[in-house]
C-alpha cells in the first residue's frame, strides 16, 4: 500500500470533498478518484460515501483514517530524525495538557524552553480531558501529555510529577471560615467541571465518604469563565491550589482549605507501545526540567 494514497485519503476526509481535495493537492479529480479506487481495491472495502454534499468515510474508512494518521505521523518523525542525524534535533512534537490543572502553568515556560534549546522543533500544544488525551496517546496522535493520574491505563506509562491539594475558591462574602469540612460542600452552591473530570471525581469520592452530595449548580469547563463566575458571586468552586493561586492573586477571591484534604496527582503520560521520536524524547526530558523549575521550585 502506498503512503501517498494514504495521505491523499486523509486529506479527502479532512476537507470532506474530492473537488476541494483536488484543489488543495493540485491533482486532477479523476486521478484522485483513481487513487481512492485503487486503495479500496487493495483493502477490499468501500472507504468513502459520495454525494452531492461531498464525501463521508464509511465505517471501514473511519478505521483507516485513524490508523493512517498514526502511520503518516510516524513516517514524518522517521524522515525528520534520519535526515537530521548528527545535526540539530528537529521535527514535530505533540503535547497534551489537562485543563483545570497545574499543567497549564508550564505551557508558556515549555514553549520558551523548547524554542531556546531546540529551535528546529515545532511544538504543538493542546488541552483536553484526560480520557481524550489518553486515547490520543494510545493512537499516536499525541507524543506525551501532562494529565491527572487516576490509575493504570493499558497502553500508557505514567510518571508522577506532583501531588496537589484541592481548595475551595469563593468570593469574600461567602460565609465560611478558614477551613470548610467536606460535609460543607453539600451546603455551598458549587460550580465544577463535568463528572468525567478527575477533579469532579475526587470531590464526589470525598463527599460520598462523608455521606453527602456536593451542591452543584453549574458545570463549567473553562477556568477563565469559572473565575469570572466566582468573582460575580454566582457560586464557589474547587480547584488545585496552584490554579487557585493564579485566580486569587489578582482578585479578592478567597482560598479555603477543605478538611480532610482532597488530593489529585498530576503525571507525565507517554504511550508504552509506540516509540518516541528523538525530538519527542528531548521535549519530554526538557518538560521534566520545566516542571521541576516552575512547579517544584528547583533548578
């Protein structure tokens, strides 16, 4: 199977049209159709459904699309690494960061460090939920990610970086003392991320152990929006201490300790079955240094 045909197929699925793909690839549409027909003949499966609105992948096409993305990315990594042996590290490195986490504090330092140390490495940073980041690493769409470690995941290796305490963040007029018991979360209007998020799971587990349910009035997935809502007095929230520090540093918002303490673990995740490119290995090592310097206060 020719990788050229795989690349053509991926581009067609991306743009959703043979005509647009032909324009982007500078290939005549009949020649493009011939490549897809040859690919379908090789696999013995129909890959695309054609209509006046464009094209959509079949179930077999969706499966091929996922694998083709991994194959083409690994081929790009290999070409970049082989072509630059003995020279500077180069290539693309895809890094994922968990939202609502300390990981976002290292995003800018990491970009700056990579630019200074490896100017020929193109760093691509994205944030998403842990489940999405884990799947992306297992399928080869991400090289590594900093995410909440909620336990072993087949196909991934986790290296614990830090453990953080969760704290209540509220406006100054919320009538709570310097500490709030877990049971108190059943009486305070809270805004939390969705039940799929590790922070929400940690809060729910703590409340379950205390025999109460958190009083959730809204589910927000944006830290920025969360800070604005808390400042407006809509409700309180629960965040890792470092994220709470960032929100409260330039505002009058309060941090309140929760007792007993609720902890979450942030880890560096890498695929255990897919080899990292040289560039990804270098970024991984640099990321460890950035985390130590930025979050742990060491050099």
